[in-house]
C-alpha cells in the first residue's frame, strides 16, 4: 500500500476540513471496500479521515413518516432494527443478502 | 489489524487466507462483534477490546465451542478453524444459531475449502446448547 496519513475526526467540521482542498483524501468508515481497494492499488488516497467516532449511528423516525439512517449505521444493525423489519422488510432482507455476516 | 496481531504481537492464531475479506479466516471479535481483521486498520481500534481465538480458552479448559469443534471433527486442515470458531461464538451470542439453516446462513462468511461444513454445523449446534457466554 502507498503511504498515507491518518486522522481521527472528533466532529463533522474537522472531518470536512480534513478533505477540503485535498482531492485524494478519503473518509474512512467501515473500510471494507476502501481498504481492500487500497491493497490492490485501485485507491491510493494520500490521507484517511476516520469518521467512525462521529455521532452518525442513529436510526430515527421522522415526523413525515420517513426514517433517517445515519451514515455509520452498520448493515446488520439496520437490518435488525424493528422499524426497518416492520416497515421496510425488503430493505432488511436486501441488507442481509448483500454481504456475509 | 490482522498484520498487527500476527506480525507485531505474534498472536498467530488468527489466519490470513484471502486477505480481501472473502474467506473469514481472519475473523476476530471487536467489542464482542465479529469482523474480518484483514480489512480493518489497527489504529481505528484504539481503545477497543479485541478477542482472538487465543483468548477463548480459559487456561487449559477449552471454550465450549472449541470443545464442540473437537468433538464433532469440525475441521480437516484447520486453517479456517480459528475464524470459524470466533465467528461461531459471535453467531451464537447474536442468537443466530437456532436451526441448522440459520447457522449455515449466518456462518456464510467463513469458508472451509476442505468442506467440513456438516461437522462445523454440528459443532455450532452443540456449542449453542452448551455456551452461556
């Protein structure tokens, strides 16, 4: 893998600053795609901004009947969430079929 | 994370199979949750509790799932076994080992090229019955 810098963002503003003006900076979430592509030299970011500790793991019911899904919600958590299982069963099943546990 | 465990900490129980998150040989538990350690950077896990196959036994006493794998011959070459067992422990804790079909589905991220699947399923079914952890 190519050398890269690593920064753990503690708030959204810091995360945004980390990628501002750097076209080859990438956000790091679960990383299962990005790290794999980096190993194969497909992605060669110069900087990784780890956003895993940001508060983006909520699944919230909205007043208009929709659901807001945080960017850091794990697939397995979303698939098992009562709101998703009851109201969006196809989404739940698709998530479980989309990857191995 | 896998390289840190194996090359720096010399915890070579966790295996490197495909190194691309497809085979599950590198499965470890992070705060009790199973992940492919080959696709995760160690630095991300500062402060997390990492459990590898090396931590499951209590001294000389095997973890119930380890004992069940021995009892049921849940392996041939053994290379996938540390990942299978870590994954099985989490699978049982998640409550996803209530039937053979459920075990097969929720263990589908752990491949066994020897094809010991029937015995692996037997072992996990027994482990689920005995395991309280």
